[in-house]
C-alpha cells in the first residue's frame, strides 16, 4: 500500500511536517498520538528529501545539457 505522503507536493509535505512538529511540541499528547505524529513526520521528511533530490537531479541535468549545447556551439531552447 502506498503512503499518502508520496502524492503530496514538496510544499504540502513540508507544511504537514511543520504542523506535526508544532503539535509534538505541545504538552497534552498521549503516547499513541506522539508515536503517530512521529511516524507521519518520518514519512513526510522522507518525501521532502526525495522531492528535493529529484529537483537537484533535474537542475544538474539541465545545467549539464546547457553546458553541452553551449560547448557544441548550439543554442539553448531558452
């Protein structure tokens, strides 16, 4: 079964992660709620990391492509 955090955008996942952290900082949490927030936070952090890694890869590929085009005497599409 796919975790619902994998369908979130970076901004959505990061926002939910921030909300979970704020709730965890509260005083009136049960152990079960704390564990649920922690587990959700780990999934959200992993999703954010995956999305950032993918964005970094796209930037690297675009930069390499641009440099290769320039070195070959071609023009960039943008």
